[in-house]
């Protein structure tokens, strides 16, 4: 007789074959894939591992063109199940033809049962032999042999529950994603797909709700009065019982009363012993939360590592709801194994000296025991077997959690001091760990004690310092991945197996990201959630998904027929979809507007500012007929401003128009333009906005001298146009410095001539002793040249505005006219 067994993965198949074949196993190839041949109990056995799901649902081909199919139609179309891994399908049929009996030995959960039924469906195309099921929670010799000696019937209801989930998730994901994406594309240019998923979207919704509160938070000032007390045993801090005082005057009044106090009185001392129990056994959700919190490992990676630990025979099956051990669980053999492992020996020995009593939770999924180690192993053994860097850490967490669960409670001594300072109450608390108990094996939760010196009631203590400290209230903290998993579990979003994948999907879509242990909302995700929340909040909230999860569970429990559950689930989806359609305009306007805003904000060259009319974004718009400043809120908002027809435009971010123009632009190198106002050279505030950079007082009037530069010359002129001008060096780079001449008070210049000549700082004022020294130097000019410059007509001086291409032409025209 030939028995064929299908495991979920090759690694599991190899383990099963090794255990049942007592190591005498031959590895063969079937359709190019590995399988294992051996004898057990006088029968020929063939075991092969699948590749997870080898079949999947999708809509018929005619429904795959987004632009040609109304998304709502998909809710009424029956998807087809097809083979995704042809090589595995061929191997299943090949082995099925040789079999007298087929055993499904995939992981014992909803998805595992469904994967087994995929193999069953393919095998039934070529044979009608009986099918049985092997259920195990660990790939240990004891568990595997027990499972194959006590075969059961395949669980049709469990497999069909997974089938119902696949169909409902496909319908919702495809219809809703297409509707939102296509609707937004009608109003905004975007190639992005705005993905909507039955679990993905509510998961993102939890992060969005927290982010919304954080963004809306407004910090408030508060004051806290503290004292540093001193006693024989040391110093300690106490806080005024008023706590955070939001009234500044009240805080000042209290502090004024206390100021100058040199001592306080210990009015009351309370010492209380407390016990902290060990943690409950690990189910999947708790394991993922603790891996994220203590190890900083993402839920998806943590589950992958746990899966590999299970397949390698280090730990039990990682997908379980159960957090309580069965009454007949054999703790002693596991603990004895750990007593032989150096790293865990002290904890194991302390457990063995007393009756073993676990700290149990109250969840029993009736499928697998809590996650626990199958055998004691060193970090080196785990690293050698599993090529994932975090594997030893994850194994250590599971092992220590298992041992800690069997150890006694930790005992703390908590002390509270009630002190009086001038009759005002202060409080100080501290904790001392008296007996570490389970914390000895579990360093992840060890807390640093805040120790208090030994003082007695009625004792007077000194006051070293009194403070009235101003602080600000802090916004709520961002969600951690552990908190997000808790919210998902509490609201029935996803399952123990799928929760990490929903978090990861949101990351891949660019909706949120993780930084360290916290989850941060990204703009794309916030935009999508904001639009959905304002128009179709039922999509963001977990209510509908929780109802669908209930339907799926009822199929697994045999309380509802598969078809009936599908009909109810589709009715719920239609309800949500109708809300999408009814709110299409508001939804797409909100999302499309924000997408255009984000694009405009990223375009630093053309971004102007926020539109005061609607709150969207003003930016420079180029068209075939010209250019202007327009709003991303168009056509709902038609706010726009004209721009000059020619000249390169540069937004001057550091300039602010005094007439409330939206922005100031540089037009070529000629002039400035205020958006909504016009050219700055026509504005009566130009001198105020662009005051000249002056060198010093004019010797002839109460004006100031400033540098005027033309294409082929430069000189100093008077801001009052009194006619006085002054020479400057004609060649070289000239820089006006902040330091001034000690002789005349004019600002100094720095000259860097061409070539390798050194820089020179000097005073240019020829009426100053220091200035004359410069002008008398060889190569700088002569007195005759100075007199000639001084004889220029008054029209050669400049207007009191910065010199641009336009103003230089004005000055040149003035000179020509006066000549």
C-alpha cells in the first residue's frame, strides 16, 4: 500500500519524512520538485511539500480592463479559481496516481486547511482514493507520530471559511480600489493606484485617527512646582500636589508662599508590598506585540522567523489564538531539557524545585497550544539552522517567556511619602524590587527602581532647591506597531495569521511607515483616509469588517452555509459601495485636490503659497497661450493672477510684499514683480522694500552714499541725488564689508583683483586720511582723476533704489539728458 502525504512547505515535508522514516529517507524528484520516500509501519510513503497556496481566485479575463468595466459590476461576478503554480499542480497529480490513500498534513489552521483542499481538488481529478487529515502543533517526533497515528477527516467547513474570505476580499479590493482610483484620475493627474482593502483600510484608519488627533493638538502651558529634599540617606524629589498648574498666577502665588523654605516635614509614610504576576502564555497576537516592543522587529518579520523556528523543530506552531495550556501539558520534560542548556539552566532549576503551575490566560482556540519552545537550543544552534539574523533573538524571547510563565510572581515594595512644606503638600514615591521572581528570566520588562532614602514619619528633611518650572502639554504619542496590533485584534481586523500582512501592505502602498517602534502616517495615506473618513466613514471604521469576520467564523463553526455567508457578505459590500457612489463628487474632490496640492508643494520652482480663497495651493501655470498664477482648487476655485509675458521667473522666498502680494518674483535680471500687485518699480513702497545698501553719510548733504553699478562702470552716488559722486576701483571684485573706517565711519571695501594678487581691505573715502592713503598708492588713480570724477554733473547720481537693468537705463538716460 502506498500512502501519499502533502505538507504545506518542503521544510515541513522533510521533517515529517525524517521523523516517520527514522532517518532512512530517500529524496526524489517529482516534476522537478523535491519529495521524500520511506517506509513506515510496513507501508510505502511519499511526502511532498507544497508552496503555500498553489491556486487563487480572480475575475474572468473580460473583467480585467479597468477602463471598460464598471467597478460595481465586480460585486456580482463570480470569480474563478485557477492554478498559480503549474509545476506543483502537476506533481500533486503525479503522486495522486500512485496513491492508495492521501493524507493532508498542512498547517492546522484555516489557511492550512484550504491549502490542503487545493491539493485534494487537484488529486480528485485523477483519483478517487480516500483522504485523511494529520493535525499537529509542532514538528517534534512525539507530535508528528501522534498525528499520523490518529488521523481525522479533512475539515470542509474550515477550508470553506478561508474560501469565503478569499472571494469577499477579492470582490471588495478590486471593486473599491478601481472605483476610487478611476474617480480620482478624472480630476487629478496621477498614476498611483489608491488601494482599498477590507482589512488594509481599517488598519490604516487606526493610524489616521491617531495622526489626526496629533495634528490637531494645540500645546498649552503649565507649571509644576518641585522640591529637591535632602535627608541622611541622600536626596530625593517631591512634587507639589497641585500637579500640572495651568494658571500662571496661581503657580506664582504658591511658589511665592513657599520661596525661602529651608525644610519640610515627612507627614506620612506608606509602604505597600505588591506582586506582579508572570505574563500569560504566548498566542500569536501577543507574540507579535512583544517582538515589536522588546526586539524592534516588524510583525511580518517576527511571524516569518517564528514560522522558520517551527519548521526547524525549535518551537511550536506560531499561529494560535490560545493563551492557556491544556491540563495534561507535559511541562516537566521541556523544563528538564532547558536545565541542560547553560543559558537557561538557573531558571529551569528554580522551576523544578516546586510544583509547576503555569499562569494561564482565558483564550482557548481549540486548535494549537500557546507558542512555546519544543527543545532547548543555544543561539549558535538557532543561527546555524535558520538563515535570518533575528532568529536567535526571537527564539530567546519565546524560550524566556515560556520559562517566566512557570515562575513565581515578582514582589515589589512601593513607598509613598507625603511631605509638608509650609503646610503645602508634596508627594514622592519610589519602588524597590524585593524578589525578582519571573523577571529573573525575563529581562525585557525589568524596570529601573526609583529609590528613596530611608526616612521616618515626623522627620524633618532639608530643602536643597525649589523650582517653578514652565512646560508645555505634549500631543498624544504615535501608535506603536504593538498598539496597532492590539487595536486590530480588539476590533476583529484580520486574523492571527494575516494581521502582519495588512500592516505591511499599508507600508508598501506608501500609506504609513514605521520609524523604530512607532508608526508614522504618510501624506498619501492621510489624504486617502481623510477623503474616505469625510465621505464614506464606514470604509475606514472596523464595523463592517468585523461583521464579515463573524460570517467567516460562522462558516468555520458550521453555523452558516458557505453560499449564505457569501450572500450576506456581498450585501454588506454593496451597502458600502452605494455610499461610495453617492459621495463620489465630495470624495474625489477631496482626494484629487490634495493630490494636486502635494504635487504643487513638491514643485519648488513654481509653488507660490496657500490660496487664501480656498486653502489649496497657488502655483505658476504655463499654457500655450501664456502663463499665470492659478489655484489647484480649479474649477471650484478660480482665484488667479497675471504674470509678465517674458523673462525667466524666480520666486524670492525671502522677500515679502508689503502690499500683501502672494509672492515676489524676480523677472530675469531686470526687475521684481509682486503676484497680485504688479511690477515693483511702479510701486510707491519700492524704496521701503528695497532700501539701498549704504556706505556712509554724504559729505554734501544729509543723504547717504551707495554703490551704483553699470555694465561698464561703477561709482558711489547720493541717495538724495544732491549731485555728489565718488570714485571706486574700476576693476576687480568689490565687496562692501560690515566693518567701518576708524577715521570717517564709512564702511570698508574689500578688493580682489584678477590673478593671484592678495585681497585688500580699504576705505574708499578720499576726504578721509585713511582713504587718501589708498588713492595715492600706485595704480589706483591720481588727484587729477579724482577731480575729474568730482566734476560730473549732479544728474550722474542715482535714484535711491537698488541698481537693476531697468534702473541703470534710467540713470543713463538722466545723464544723457543733463549733458
